[in-house]
C-alpha cells in the first residue's frame, strides 16, 4: 500500500523537475519568431538568430548572435553589438542610452537622444553612423565604416 503514494510522488517530482527546462526552451524558441518585442533587458545569445525586427523598451539590448532586421531600443537602456554579434539592418536608439558597436552592422546606426555612440576598432558598419542628440560620437581607429559619420546634436565627434 505504501508503494502507490511513493510512486505518485516520484512521478510528480519528475514532472516538476522537467518544468523549468520546458519553460527555458520555450523562451529560447522566441528568438526564431519574425519580430520580437520585449520590455526590460534582452540578450540575443551567441549562436541564436532573430529573423525579424527586435524592439526593446526600457532595457539593455546585447547582441552576441544575429539579428536579421532592425534593432530598436526605446526609453532607458543601451544597445551593444558584441564582437560575435551581427545585425543585418539598422540600429535605432531613441532613449537616454548608448550604442556600442564591436561587431558587424549592415545598416545605419542612429542615436537620437542623450546617449553616446561608440564604434570600436573591431566594428564593421556597412552604413552611416549618426548621433543626433546631446551625446558624443566616438570612433576608434581601425573601425570600418562604409558610410558617413555625423554628429548632428550638441555633442562632439571624437576620433580615438
């Protein structure tokens, strides 16, 4: 008689133990959707790809994988394209955060508010880089930018 409750408890424990893995897998599958919209911090992991636009409100965006579409950050937060990261589209930052590019961007990089734009020496930007707000625009020697580099706000353009 004691085996039945023990067996039920064991089966229930196995099911509950598998629940976090199922939740994490469902969350990871979101990367494959056409468009991704999030509030809060969001990271595209290395080896992952988003085939559509990525919009994040009030959070930091870190791209270590690939985004095939426009990346938008709105509100508080920054956008970082890591060395391993790639964006085949534009990056638009409309909040108070920064844009940091260390990887590849096949499109324009635009910051329209108080944040800074930093293009590292490892960056490859096939487009223009524009800072339109009060932040500075810094480009490190060795960075490859195929378009115009312009500071249209009250900030400064720096070559490092």
